[in-house]
């Protein structure tokens, strides 16, 4: 397993079998479409879907990492028609 040193000198990143991880979570690159699909998949799932911003974020961050993940989750949940209807 290859380790990459972070700015502080701590090995936060690993690179194994072509997968970059940050603290064990898969790093998702700048592909906005992939990020959107991941958020939508977690938020819309039949098991625990449409559970709000915090729960969607918690489920997503257990496996994936990218800078701005919370902002993206918040925007997606706020724009979700199912969530808006349930809230009203």
C-alpha cells in the first residue's frame, strides 16, 4: 500500500490498486457529474433516503471525500421536490 504525506507530514492519503483515499474514504475528483450522481444516489435511496441534509451528509462522508461535500449536499436537499413537499 502506498502512502502519501499530507502538508502536516501525517499520512492521511493512501493510494492502493488505483484508488486514492483520504482517511480511508475514496477521494472523488473534480468531476461534478460524478459528485452529483453520488449525492443523488444516497439522498434518493429507498433505504434511508430523503432524510435531510445532515443524515445525507453523514451517509455520504462515510465512504467518499471531496472538498465542499456539505455545500453540495445542502443544495441538493434544498432543491429536492420530495423533501419540499414533505416539509410543507
